[in-house]
C-alpha cells in the first residue's frame, strides 16, 4: 500500500490494538467478523467503491457501514470498519486488503492473549516448509476446481489437534479464500505479522492529565529506544497518580525507583 492507504491502515491497526487490549473484547470472535466483512467487500465491488469514494463524506460512508453491518456483527467490529470507511484510501482494493490484515492480526492477538503466539509463529513457519516440500499437498490446497469446504476438511485433518487454534484458523482462511495470493506468499505474510506482533511490547501509561499526540509520540519513541523494541501505549488518566505519570512495561514499573529512566523519558517529551 502507498500514501493514503498506508496511513489509513496504520490508524486502523492502532484502533484494533486499543480494542483488543480490552479484556471485554474476544479477539478471535472479532477476527471472524472482520473475515466476514473482508469476504463481503471482496464480493461486492460496488460497495467497496462507494466506501472508498473521496467524493463522499467520511461520515456518510461510516453511517452506511453501520446500516449494513450494525445488525450483523458486534458493535466493536462495526465501529472499526466504520472508522476505516471515514479514512482515505488510494484504491478500493486496499480497503479489502486492510480488513483482511486486521482479521489476521486479531487472530494473532487472540494467540498472544493465550500465551502461545511464539508457537503459532513457529507452526506457520513449519507448515510453510511442509507445503514447500510436498507438491501433492500444495496441489490439493491450491486446486481451483476444489471447493473451500473440501480444502478446509483436508486442513482440519492435517492440523486439527496438532496446531494451535489461531494457526488453524489463519491457514484455513488463507487456503479457503486466497484472494489472488499464492499459498507461499500468504504464509510468508502471516509469518511476518506474527513476528511483528511477537516483537511488540505494551506500555501501560497512567498520567495525571491526558497526553497530547506529540507527547504520546515522544514517549513511545523514548520507551522504544530504552527497550530496543516497538512499544504500544495503553493510556489511562488518573489525577491522583504520583509524579504525574506511571509507566509499566511487563513487570517493570517506571516510577520514582527508576528515576533516571523516567527523567530521560520526560526530557525527550519536553524537547
């Protein structure tokens, strides 16, 4: 993706992270709903053109999404897709690709919450190697004359009980609806998403007052440099927080006991 589509996808991924970081959201169920929306947009060319038409107002497109999906998916899924409709996209197909990627990320998030994201990443890699080494299996999984149900049944026999639920769901969805991608390219894309997700750290930031966008960017950059990994910020406001801010990354709390680190982050935010 380029230009506007890349920015729209980045914003959608941030909203997805915010949603799935909540314990009240079932990430696997959200993945199913986003996959269903992907299938709808892939099938209905007219709809995706309307939802990406720059001549239409973002609010009008968001309202159309709510009318179409409000009774079909959860409020979280409908709000997420409505937010995507408000954004600008370089071309209609980018909206479909983005929705599909969000579905994959939601499944990987479900694995992350269960504590088996590393295993899912490994299983995706190993399945790719199995496919590469078996021309017969690859032919069966990519046969255009075979229906999605037959391919799903084959995968269930291969992976059922042998792989994590997220792995099975991701592979089944890829094989059943490749959307023009080769099996190898699809598996490589899933592996990259899993690796990217695994390399993410979450910082829970509690501040006395809401942080500005600039402060959030600077704090994220400072923490990223401190930990050497990409940082996702979960933000909360508590007027009683000591020192104006409390940052927790994993089991480590950055507060008075780690004054040097907090001072460094504060200096970066102020500069």
